[in-house]
C-alpha cells in the first residue's frame, strides 16, 4: 500500500509531525518533497491560526490565566504579526498572535475579567458584540470609554447573563479589517435545548492585502472602484434576444439618469478581498471531521468588514437553531444569508461516508469562502460553480409594477415623475417586484405597512429616497430564492421559548438610513456622526418601537449595543431577539427595544466603511436612579 499526502489538508500534530494514512495511491519522491514543503508552510502558519482552525479543532476555548471562586481571568494582547494567506505574506493585527483571535468560551453566570494589552503604535479597543454588560465595559472609544493607549492594559469586568454564539472585535478605526476579531461561545447553565454530538466554530471573514485606509480612499474618490461586474455594451446586445433591445436600453438609461448602477451589490468585492473561514482562504480549505450519523453543530459568525455571505452545504440540509445567540424554533433550510455581524447556529447530520463543501458565496458573487466537512482529513468535495451576479431592481428603490406610472424616485437633481412607466421596465424584476403581492405574502402581525416616503428632508447627505417603503422580511434578498432552494427568511425566526415579557411601546422613533453613494457618504437622517444631533434619548425602563427606514439602495446591518432588538416579524408571542438586523433597500421594519441598560450605547451600520463614514449614532438611556446604575 502507498501513502497519500494531501498538501491542503495536512494534519499537524502537536510536535509538527505529519500524520499519514494508507491508501491505494503510491508516493513518489517528487510528491513527498512537495508535501514536506507544504507541511513546513502549514507549520509556519500554525502560530497565527487559532486552535479552532486545526484539523482537530479545540473548541474548549482559551484557558483562563486565573480561576478563583466566582472569577475567571483572561489575558489578551493586540499586536502586529506576519500573516500568510494562500502563499502571500502580509501584516495583520492579531489577538494573542492569531487571526481570528482565540475562542473565548464562558458559561452562563460566569464573572469574567479580560485584561487587554495594546502593543500597537495606535489606540485600540475590544467590543464584546451582543454581550449584555455595563456601558463602561462595552469598549467603544469616545462613547463608553477612552480607548486603550499604546503600551497600556485595560481591564474589562462583567457577569455573563446570556447564552449562545457571539464574537468580539476592535471598535477603533479600521482595525477590524486587519484581523482584530474572534469568537465567543457561552454555554447554558443547564441543558442545551438543541443537543448535538460535535461542534465547530466557523468564522467568516474578508481579507484585503491593501491598507484599509487606501481602500476607503478609493471608495471616496470612486465608489464603484471595486465593481468589476458592471454591465457593458456587449451585455446590452447579448440580452436583446431575451427582453428586447429597446426595453433593455430604456432600462439602462433610467438607471443612468438616476446616477445609479443595477450591479451595485457590494462596495468591496473579490477584486481585492480574499474570503476566509477561520483565517484560511479557499485554497487552504479549513476542514472539520465528523463520524457519519453525528449531529454536527456549526456556529457561523460573519466577522467580515464588508461582505454578506450566502451559505450552503450541497448535499446537506441545515437546521437553524440559533440566531444572534438566541435559541429559535428549529427551521430546516438549504441556504441562508448571513449579514455582517450576525451569527447563526445550524445542525447538520451527514450520514454518508463522504466529504461536503461548506460554501459561503459573497452576495455579489465575486468570490467565496470554502471549507470542508469530511469523515477523514485530506478529503475534499466538489466546489459549486459561482452563480451569476444579481442585479438591483426597481423594487430596491421602492417601485413596483403597480407604481410605475406614478412619480419616480426622488433624486437630488431629478424631479418627481421624470421617469415614465416604459422607462422603468426591468427584465429581471421577478415576483418580488409586485408590492401588492408582497403585502399579501407578509404574515399577519405587527409589521409596518407600506408607506409613501414623502419629500426628502435629509439634505445633501442623502442622494435619493424611495417612492415607497415596505416590509421585506418575507423576501430572501437580492440573488436568492429563484432556484428552488429553501432560503432562511426573517419571518421564519420564532423565539424559543416565547415571550420574554414584551410590552406594547408607549412611543415610536423613526430613523432613516441615508447615503450619497456618489460621494460615499453614509448617515442616519442625512447627518453623519460628526454632524449628528444629540443622542437618541430613551428613558430607563421604557419600551420603544424603533422604525428603521432604508432610503438607500444597499443593505445595512444595523447593530444596537447593550440591549436586544425584538424583531417585529409577525410571529406574535414568538418575536425573536437580535443584536443585528439587516435592513434591505427601500425597506421599512420595526423593532422593540426595552431600555433596561443605563448609559450611552453605540448604534450603527456594521459595514465597517459605512460606520467609519458616518452611519453611527449614540442611543442614551437616562433617568435611572443611582442604585439602578450600580
């Protein structure tokens, strides 16, 4: 029998030796030397990959430095390291020498102390995403604390009051893009409602070899800089047979008059991004091993700075059991979209003795992250072909077939009604365009009704407003739902258990998500953070309905620190809690917020570059007594 070495899936033992298994393939001197060289590469990479990236991952989590009655102490260090991604060397900002950072595993009820030391030449911070804690432990410079100066150590202390899958990341500048992020798992004090036999953390990320500041500079000069998938003149003639040259030409002219692009799906694409699973690129092929018949829990975390991922495992159904760390009633799907900063836990049960590809395709289809589930290390499965990139439709601007004869999208220099019915036909609008049909599909319950937008009062910080905004919770999203696969919808999420003591809010606050894509400006209500008015004020203990209205043609994952957002998705007493809510273009959705956490809290879009350019506000919970603050 020969020996088979799989260079992209070598199992590294603790002493750097290579584990080999017998197969029917003979080994040659050339393949041995090549495999030995690859083993050296992987051995060199091992210090900068976290333990859960190994082929036999350690998901116990980082060991605390000190364990005393009622307290666990962890030391984290942020510093620059050299990182190799798919054979290309670069500089990253690592936590304890690894990208992503180490897995932090707590138990409900733990009192934790985390000492974070800054070895950079600039300020840094750590925000504990989705964790309920005192505001001064939240880790947002300028809001909840001053940041961590070079050479200094900041000590975070809080008690764990929840369970589930979460993550942590820098909230300083663009450091998150350079590697400052890592996963958190919080085990329940009692039994888990969703039993499983094996688990893996799957941290999705996007890496650019460019300086993130250079990326942002390019976007500010030309927002479409990384969009290599724009429609061309050749596409116009190629599509002529399908929907008519004249119709397609009018459609192109309509988009041009609005100074918008139907291919504008993502600001940053595979033109500069390499998409990662647990710090490993598609060629590196992160692998998780299973025994056929086991229930395998996959804890997906989207730690990307600018990428939405569409996740599927061809050949396996996925049962979603948790969203943003909160248990939900199981729902079986073939695919789900995970917005930036969201987490989803799924359970799969591979029964065959074969490999399966974990395929996380970027929403704009310009690239993908890829891993493997297999009975043995070294196995691979077929990688699905990437799907054709989707196009924006008039529905993404609040228009539909029934409204095409009405006034068009209000634009900075374009009057209402400038776009006629015939000019707005679009061959790829699909059924999701029909607003009347969409309202019929929406489940009964507290879902905001479609509303005319009214005049734009947001000033130069907003380039356009949709004619009408409506709930799109029941829609899969751009590029999904048209191929027969079962796609997770926000209306599928039902809390487990129900209730959580929700109350009808006494008041409502409406915030508009605004932007000027031509100038790469992003904001709330037309004002970027540097020009924002006073904080959004909440009274301690009150329930508020927060209505989010997306005036832009892009998705925005909106994150509220310190408190849950209860998504009003029409499920009655089963409304799910989320820390991050994805708002589709021209969408109006509402969340309930219980202002039970005194202090100032960050509220922002979690597309890193949108937040940095101003889509950020402060929500301040005031009116608490001194005893309540303590």
